């Protein structure tokens, strides 16, 4: 049975990750269309049209995975 994980904040209106077993399979938010693994989406970018990585605005991509944001990624130096 899927487990719903409420995020501490919101990622562009999305505030829940859906987990099945050890994998995150969807991202949900109130009044937002669900994003799910295997879904094809068109990248829009931020307010300036910026898309991170090597992708471009308007490019169609397939969602292959989700990860819990910021978990274990910030390290003190």
C-alpha cells in the first residue's frame, strides 16, 4: 500500500511524496496535477525560464525517479 509523506515545505505547490516500498513514485499538491514516475512532461523552468542540468525549456522528458528533497544533502564544512 502506498505511503504518503508530507514535506516540511512546498516545491512549487507540491507538498507530498508518495512512496511504494523503498521508492518514491509520485509528487502531489493541492490544486496541482499529480506527477508520477513514467509520466512525460514538458519543462517550463523558473520565472526566468531557467531549467537546471543539461535540459532546456520546452523539452519533453520522462520522469524516471523522485527523491526526498534535501535529505542528507547538506553537510557542514
